[in-house]
C-alpha cells in the first residue's frame, strides 16, 4: 500500500475551499497545510480549514509530509508559487488555466520536467460520465468524419462579481475575461474532441462591466482535420445558460449541455438513452454552483498516477493548448484578422 500523500494548497479563496473539501474525501491523502502570503488573510483563513495556514513560503514548503502542492491563486499568479513548489521537489496540481499565456505555461512545464515531478492541471469536466461517453464515441469514429464542433459558454455574472474582486477581469491577474476564466473549461473539452487548431478569427468586447478583459467573445475556428468550429464565451448574457458542446460528423451528432448529454443521433441506430448525472453542476449564473465530485475524480486519478508512474491525464502540455487558443483569439481581435496557430 502506498504511503499517505500530504497535500498543501496555495491560496485560501473559494476554489481552495472546493479542493479542501475534495481532499477530505480522498483515501490515501490528507491536507497538511495552506499558504496565503498576507499574514492577516492567513489568520482569517484558519477558521475555514482543518489544517494550518502559513504566510511564510519556506515554512509552508517545509511542512512535514508535504508531497503535492495545489495552486489556487488567481490565474496570473500560478507561475511563481508553482516554480517554488517544484524547486522544493513537490508534485504540482494547478487550477485552470495553467497560466495566462503560453510562455508562462512553458516555464512551469520545463521546470517540472527538469526536476522530475508531475504536473497536472485541473480540468475536472473531462471526468463527467457523459463527457467520457462522448469522448470515447468520437475517438471510435461513431459520428464519422468530424465536420463541426461548437463550444458555447453563454453565462452571466452580476456587477458584484467584478466589483468585489481585485483580480477578476484584469489582464495581469486574470489574463482577460470570459474566455480565459469561464470559457476555458469548455474550450478544453472542444480541443480534446476536435483536435489541433489550424487558425482562428476572434472578436472580443467589453459591454457591461468596467473591466480590462472581455465580458463577450466569439471565434470561428478551423481545425487541422478540416472541421469548422464556433466558440462563444460571455459573462454578460442574462440570465446565463448551461455551457454547451455540439459535435457533428458525417454519421451523426451529439450535444453535451451542463455536462450532461442532451442529444445523441447516429444514422441507422435507435436514439441513445440519456440518463447520466452530470456530476459537476454548471456555473452559468453562480460560480459557486459547481460540486466537488469531478474534482475528486481528477484528484484520485492523479494520486494513482503517482503510485503507478502512469501519465497524468491533463498534464501541462495538454493544458497549454486552451491557453494558446484563447490568447490567439485575443490577438486576432486586436489585429482584426485570422491568425495561424
């Protein structure tokens, strides 16, 4: 039996709470500490967690039994604590996105490879039962040659979502707006299904809120396999609808909405019975509406990869793909033309 894995969390906000709840249910792992660089914030966080909270990096990384560090800071603040954890020889789990641009992602990836530690990025929606069914069908050619894949994240956030945050919607800490924060989960699934992107034409706008990033974005994608794709992502579309993926091929199509299959049609086959629980919930109008089950599933698989030496399912290089596409959408909007990836 493998030894108990000690997990530490960098960050003490809402997503750190989700991870702490998931870790509490993991067999073979325990939360051994958390880190917040602000002593006042660290003190305030101690009441929320069943583990010590540190404000000194060296003390946190020296906690007895610490094997894995989970980064739950704002998106543009993943690199520095990630590099510190890697340098200390800790395996790394990073909340999405891996970072806010490909070059910062590359630094994390290179450091982990050089140190020989594992790096995983949280894209928990890959582990819903219905997404797994869709992925297996696409890989098996059930829908034939792929013609189109669409990702729609038409969500809503109220004024307080941005006005009460120092980092959401900022370029430095969030990397942008609706695409890189809200849309990236569904864009990751789209890329996992449809494959590599050839080029993209994007448009982003800031329509409702006084933020640096976008609250409305759209893109037309050409995939290397010849298929087309559409992407929309927003936090300005009231009241907010569950995220949706559509896959169309020469032999059939399927729709995944809010993590649940809502349509499945294949030529010559009876309609598929669709009854799976999505397992994760949708954050279409409330970012706290997501559950912890899919996080728990991804954590379990990561721990298994440490014990068996198998590949991490969502590693750094995989997670970088969605960041690269989103950054290309931003640049395409700035230049007003399609860009090759």
